[in-house]
C-alpha cells in the first residue's frame, strides 16, 4: 500500500474481480428496494431489448468504488464519485458475470487525488468514465 501522500500518476492502487450471480442481484434488490424485473426475469429483459438479466447500475457503481476501500482506509476520504454507464453487465443464470476493476491514479494536486476506475465485463468497459476524488491528508 502506498501512502496517500506518496502517489504517482499512473500508479495502480487497487485491483479486483467481483463475481456476480443471480443470487447477488436478488440480495441487492432486497437491500436497495429496486425490484425492476429486468434484474431477475430474462423474458422481461429481452422484451425491452436487452440481452438478458442485467446487474443494477448502482450495484456496479458501488462494487467499483468499493475496490479502493482497503487501500483508502477511511471511506470518509471520498469527496466525489461520478460515473457514466456505457454497457450493462449481463448476468448469466448459469455462469454469472465477472466484473473487473482497476483503480489507477489519474491526477494529483496538493489536497486530493483523482482515482480513475477501469471497470470491465467480458473485456468491455461498462463504466465509461468512473472517477473518484479522494482527500490525500
């Protein structure tokens, strides 16, 4: 782990792969209250033009930023977090879906660091622009 005061632009500070299953989606739906059937019924998802059941956008967003949690130490250091959704994460009923997150230092100033998250599923970016601004001190 690199201290927040000794960072370099381009440095990878965290990386992980999260395996999602249909059970993951049910659990998230219960926690969030988002019971939209595109998150649990293939027929509904396909009827609206999707390839299949997809993970909740906020679940994808949350698991992405959680990748830096251990490195950051204190979630209160996050001062801003923004993403653009570019592609849904389709969760196969048999094999699930693996979401891979790489967190890299994108920019530094005296007080904050911008951490750029590269979030992929099936080798395709699912978050077009995912940036977390964190306090360095």
